[in-house]
C-alpha cells in the first residue's frame, strides 16, 4: 500500500472520518460518530458488540499513537477523536438501542454523562492523562465511559425511566 494512502487512512481513523477537524467541539463530534456506530452495532449479540469494541479499542490506541507522533506532532492533539468514538461505545455496553422511548432516554443521558465525565475528568481520569502515547490518549475516555456505564446501570437497576 502506498505510504501516503496508509497515512491518510490512519488520519481518517484517528479523526473518526475527519470529524476531528470540525472547527468547534471536535470531541463532541467524535462522540456523535460513536452514537451513530452505537445505533448500528447495538443490535448485535452482546459478545459481538464487545468484540467490536475490543477491536476498535486496539485500533484507537494504535492510530492515536501514530497520529500524535507522525501527523499532528503534539501531545493529545484535539483532532484525535477516535477515543471519544470508542469511549461512547464502551459507555453504552449492555444497552440496546431499539427506538423505544426508554432506549432513546438512555442514549441521550449516556451522551450527556459521557461528555460531562470526559470534560470534567473526576479522579482518577485526570491523573490518567499523564500517560504518554496512544494508550494515554485513550485511557481517559475509557474511564469516562466506565463511569458513564456505571451511572446508567444505576438508573436501570432503580427503574429510573419506568417510574
């Protein structure tokens, strides 16, 4: 494969189909790509959904590391948003989107919570940003996704949307 084509494909992946170049809120735009992927993938069997996340997570670490070093040449460049895309998929693990009012509520609350945790960075998310490379780029969004999922599970356990 031509080196230029390979570099462009890695850039496309790192920027989640180039939405990372959006002039404002690139992280939110990357999360919206995650929303679209979630809607497409959530109907999969949970094992396939988790497998897809695992593959995308490895891809995210690899292309984020590459993009940081060879494309943008700055630490955690704002254009790298694949971490937000994959993070949202992790946040919504075990929640199926079936176009019901309840699933739409979980989607919206999940989106808001994920963005809040990703921006706010409560402990230990903020400390995780000291980690270098692609893993460091992705880990804070992974942790924000775990926080989001735990909060959504709490809402589900206590029937928040069925009261």
